[in-house]
C-alpha cells in the first residue's frame, strides 16, 4: 500500500541541523504574529485554532506565509479583533505550493520558519488526524493516517496541538479536524484505512474533554468533516490519460498512465473508477526521485489509489457518521457547529466546483479549490470564515462579530 507523504523527508544530518537552528524559537513563543488593534470581547481574548492542513493554510500541495495568512482562522481572528500568531513559513514554503499543472520540481523543498516574539494561536498541523491532536506518537507506524511529520515540529516544537492550545489559555477555540481520518483512505484507495466511527468518537471526545479542561475557555465552534468524495481532486481515471498526453515531456519519462484508465467502452475502467489527484502527484514525485524505476498509474479495482463507486459511497457514508458525532459533541458542550458540506454541495450544483478538472485553465478545479484539487483556495477560506460568523453569533449572546467583506457569493442551499 503506497503512503502519500505531505513533505519530502530530510536526511538525518539535515534534520539535525534544522532542529539545532530552529530550537530557540520552536517553543510557541517565537512566531509570526497577525494582530488586530483591540480585542472585541472577553470571549475572544485568546482565540486558538486546532486542525489539519486546511486550518493551517495549506494550498496547492504546499504552505508558506502567504497561504497561512489566507486561512479562515486568520480571517476569523481579524473579525474578533484578537491577536493571532501563526508559525510563519518563509517563502517559497515548506513544501512550496504548486505553481502550475503539470507540476515542476521546486528548487527548495523547505523554506523553514521565521521567528518573532508572539505566541502561536494557529496550532493546526498539515497531515494531522484526530489521534495526532492528542499525541505525537503515531500508533499506526507506516500506515495511514500519516501521523507526525516535519511540520509537526516546526509548528508545535515538541508539543501536541492540545498542549499548544492550552498553553495559550484559550477563551475561544475552533476545531476543524477529522478530514485526514477519511482523506488518507481516499488517497490510498482503501476504505479500510478510514478511522472507524467508534475510534473517531472516542478520540474526538478526548479532544473536547481536553479543551474543556482549560478554565479560561468560554466557547468553541466545531467544523464538520468535508466529504472528500465530492471534491474536484478525486475524478475518473480516464482524465489522467488526457492529462498525460497533454503534458508530454513535462512529466518524468518513467511515469505513465496505464491503458486500464481508458473509458469503460474502450476496454478500461477509467469511466467509473476514480483516483485522487494527490495520489497521482505523489506517484509523479516518486518517479522524479527514482529515475531508474518505473511508475504507472493504473485503474483496475484492486490497483493502489483506485476508488470504485462502492468505495466512494462507503467513504461518503463514513463522513456522514463522523459529522453526526461532531454535531452531537458540539450540542453536549453548548458549542457551535458548522457543516461545510451544504455550502460545497450548493457550489457544485451551481457549477462552481467542476466534476472534471480543466487543465487548460489556470484554475483547473475552479475558484474554490487550489491546484491540488483537494485543499480549498483563498476564496473558500473567506467563505468559511464568513459562514462561521453567524454560527458564533447565534451560539453566544455576547458575540457580535461582523460578516466579512469581499466574500464570493454562495448559491442558495437546498436545506435552507
């Protein structure tokens, strides 16, 4: 089973040099800070954001200070009028975001962190699953979910997300976590790798209990898991054949797309079976790193990364189970809950989220998704932040946040 790494691994020597260089300011007290002039309310005196790559600001397969500053958590902190430190990653990023499709290898794999003097409030780490919020010891070893990675140290400096959040004496928290508990399975093409609902509930309750242990905490909002089967970055295998033909020599010579990805009426299974674009990008990256090997994207039912229609339905059902759990935990604690799937479904029905990417466009997945087809774009972060405002205002009587400006319009939802 192939595992999809988020980052290029450092050699042992390079990693040691990085840690020696970074240690003085990886403890949560040395971070790039985005500040507002005055805190609006005691409820928002200390806002912390827990989560994974979305909350951290990951876009187009990478992350840097620009994408970090576009996170919905940063935008929400601005509406709260509260200081909000981010673990700013120097340009070009760590790893650098994609600049084009097909992707070209970057000159630098990791731009490292810059350091100032404020405290990290965005403690989200790309690649984190529920278990990783509570522990930096991956129980699954080489299996999915991915567990701690290079950015875990860069962002948290040896702490867990919960420890870093509690260190900030939070008065308010948001948590958008759990996506990787199903996304890892989608990328690998194996439903069995998705976290079971029983484990999901136990881990999410442990996170909620840990947040409640903070005497300073006055409120929180939990965000539901996005249905990964509905994002534009998972699409039929036959599209990869066209991309490979279009890309030509821009792709490594030892990477190919199998004829099994041809349309079903042409002898393949590419009309019905789907693969994650992140899986394909990882395979291309492996081909570049190993020029003596051969790497083929195939579309048969049991091939790595392949999702059959039945598996897609199972992953979607698993996501629904996750969100029922999150909603119940929010209700039990008197916290707000926001399910982004209704808004994503409305965008898809309005044609704003394409079912098949247009690789001849500079926005192949539409304006609401970045170049990896999985992570939201800056436009979506504005939408999410704006949608969280009324949830907070309705949940907490003493909250009076203003809606954001310059938010892309949302079509009407069927459930409203």
